[in-house]
């Protein structure tokens, strides 16, 4: 972790990313559902109408993910991130002025534009560029900020909502995010080691000393992203990423209200804090498993934990079960943030990473755009979450199968003398 007598600067980048993911990302992901009961009651709208605001934020990622990825790779990352953080906080602040669902949707349009420019894509890009060895660990630490922020700010938002109301809460949280994240983007974040006259962590290691994760994720594919469009592995990973987005927002956006309906607001806040804190450990676990044992093992760990959480939600009326769910869900949440960039590098190769990650982020965002509304719509139709959780169980299993299938069928394009699995190419 040190370069001579100094800590490798990439770890300072990781620390800065933790601050950004802790203060900005939870406002869109883990905490968006905290406002649901207060906003819907005050504005006289139903749950699915409220969740549509979050869907609009996710929809912006479909369009912007490939664009942001390419511009970050072309040297515009600093401008994107700094401008994005300022724009995000101003747009998030504007939620407080909403008088109808339409106002929420207009604000969400701008929140979405600036969110995707400032958080997940720049953070993933920086970690990929700064680390060859320990990339899984570095990515996990950076994304652990989401859980840390979710745990801390779940209690903060609950306090603000109870004492000041939802409008003031939006304003206060926007201010906190701006004060914490903007200085980091300005003075700490660097897009690549070249800006500091360095090379990626572990880039100078001999091949026989490299970890399994580093070997998987640093190779170059023999084909370009465009040439992969007709290959089975391309469509498998896109399918898996779609379902991954669906199950993540289906859970994150609806769990707070679902838990609060089964128990009380204090229990709901405690559960969110627990799975957010466990999520920090879960991200580190997934990163360690990925670095030591590879992508398949880390995918099984993450998706298995996520699937179990939905099973436990079905029996969530039991207080003990809902606490077990919090631990299981926390261990599984890394599949929404840590796994996608690792899979992009492993399946498409290091050289293709910026373009590939932009594409899979775009497809995943289609799923995230639909997930919260999908679950909320089932609730509106059936007055119960149970059927929605059954769907989520199936979708989580399909995510895992698609990821494993994509990784295995992509191996023949990495110069292996004997492919692990015969690839089946789609008719062109």
C-alpha cells in the first residue's frame, strides 16, 4: 500500500471516493424511499407515482452512461465530476419546492443528469485506472461509502423528517452533500496515475505473482466491444445487468416503506442502518473473494446473499427474521455497485473497459429505472409486497446464471488455447 516511504496516492483517491459515495449516492439509492410516506401523504399521490421520480433519475443513466464513460476516458472527468456535484445538490434541493408529482419529475430529470456525471461512473473509472492488483478491494472500499452513508444518514433523515418535515430534510441533505463532496472532487480525485507521474498499483508485478482477480481483469480481449455484439457472452452480461438493476432498486427503493408497514419507524430506521453497515463488510468480503478466487466466486457470494434477503422479506412480519434479512441483504448489496465494473473488465478486457462499462451501466440503468416502479405497482395492485419479492427471487437467480455464463463464454476471446466452454455465437 506504500510507494517507497509514502502511501500510494491511489489509496487517497479511494478515500476520497468513499466520501463522495457516502454523501451523494445514498440520497438516490438507499434513502430515496425514506421520503415516500411523508411526500405521498402531503402531495396526495400514490406510492408508484412517487417512485416514478426515482425511475426518471435512473432513466437518465441509460442515455448518459456511455457518454460520461467516454468523456471520462478522454480527460474530462474532473469537469464532469465537479459540475455534476454542484448541479446534483442544487437539483436535489429543488425537491423541497414540489407541489405535485410533476414537480418531482422535473427535479428528477436534473438530479439524474448530474448524478450520473458525478458519482458511480467517475468513481468506477478512477479505481479501474489506479489499480491492477487489489482492484476488487479498492472498488469495495470506495463503494462501501454507500453503506456507510446509508447507515449514518438513515438516522439523520429520520430525525430531520420527524422534526422538520420532508421539505427541510431535502434542503439539509443537499447542503451536507455539497459541503462534503465538492472539496474532494476538486482537490483529491485524479482520473489516472499519470496525473501524479505514477503507474497503476501492481502494474510492475511479475505475472506469476499476480492474484487471480488481477489476472482476470487486466487481460485484453482479442475483439472490440462492437465486435462482441453478435456473441453470446455480450447478451448474457447485458441480460444479467438488466436484472441486477431491477432487483437493486426494487429492494432499495421499497424496503424502507415495506419494513415500516410491518413494524414501526424506529425499527425501519434500525434495519436500514444495519444493512447499510453490513453492506460495508459485504463489499470488503466480495472484493476479497474476487481478488483471491475470481469473478465466479464473488458473484455466487453476492447474488446468493441477495436472493436470501428476498426470501426472508416474505416472512418479515417476524422481528427476528427481519433482522436476519438486514444481515443477508447487507452482504448482497455489493452486486449493485462493486460487481458491475469488475465484470466489465473481466468479460470485455482492460482495453475495452471504458466503452464496455458505459454500455453495461446503461443497460443496468434500464433495470434500475423499472425496479422501484415494478415493485410499487405490484403493491398498488395487490396491497401486498409478497408477489413482488417472489419475482425478485427469480430475477436474482437469473442475474447469477447470466453473469457466470457470460464470463465463461467470453474466455475463448482472451487467447486461451482451450476455451472453458464452447461459445455459441448468435446468427449475424
